[in-house]
């Protein structure tokens, strides 16, 4: 997965050292052709950015004259939970990096001349991870909606729809089936062995059909007799393990 944007990459850069900000912008410019950087050097500017800004990614130094990277990280994640944050840390500050990761930091880079070149790849990786998470969340939401829609359709089905486990116990039955068995609610039926709910004269036929389905064979079972408290009609079982 590759991160692409229709406009310039909008970055919030929090660092009170002008030379370091220059190096960050230079390195990022080598990787991202379209770049817009908002430079923050003091608390008031950061507060304004929190209030009015919208960013694709935040880069912050850990050591600031007026704050520290953990405070910047926590404030940013509180405002923009899905905005990735990359932090510069000093050598020997692994404990800080671990603490920052617990607070939602997406990645960090050691702040030294030989490590500035790593920044573009870390930024791209953080952006792609966020993109992947967003797509995953959208997929999960779509599945939840689809599942809700399917459940509503099944519940409205005028025929009995049920799920039977390999052990023969009832795992699900729609409202029509519950009404057929004259139960007050599905709770009265779930977990019970379905064969015990079938009239004796049909029980063996059902057990034979159930065994065929468990073996992977498709089967249909239709009963012509009137529905009673212990009779089920219109069944097409599917294996459920």
C-alpha cells in the first residue's frame, strides 16, 4: 500500500531550533514533491494549530524550551486521534520512546545528523499505517452494516430459518421459527437439541438429513404436515462447526 494525496502533504512541525527545522524540511522535500509545513516554535502557536489546524502528520522534537514531545503527542492525539505523530528523541532515550508509544506515538527517529535521512521513510510508513487502519475501520463498519441488514432480512423471512451445530443443538432461529414452536423467546430454544423438538414420526428423517449435511452434502427437507409446537417445516441445513 502506497500513501498518495491529491494535494500537498500538510505537516505540523514542532521544533524550536531553526537549523533542525531546515534539515527536516529539506529531507522531506526529497521524498514528497508537494509539501506544506506549518512550523511551531512556541506554545501559543501550537495552541492555535490545535484550535484551527488540520494536518496529515505531526513531527515533534522531544526536547523543547517550552514543553516536551510527550505533551505535544498527547495533546495532538486528543485532538486528532488518527493523525500520525513522529517524534525526534535523543540518544539513550529508549524509555521515553516506549512511554511515547504507549501514548499513541506512531514512530520515532534519533535526533542526530546521520539519522535525519531516515525521516522520510518513517513519515511515509506512518502515513501508510494510518491509511491501512482507516481502510480496516471502514471495512469493519461495512461488515457490521451488512451483518445488521442480513439479520433484519432473516428475521423478516416468513419461513423458519435456523442454525444447527454439528452436535445437533440449535444455535439460532428466526422469529418465524420461534413462533412455529410457540416459544416466548429464542432463549427458550437455543442450546437445545433440535431433534427433541421434532415430532417422533419425523425425528429419524431429520437425524439422517443432519448427518448428510455434516458430511458436506446439500439436502432439503420438506414436511407436509401442519406445524405444531414440536414440528418444523421448510428446512435446508448447512454445516456449522
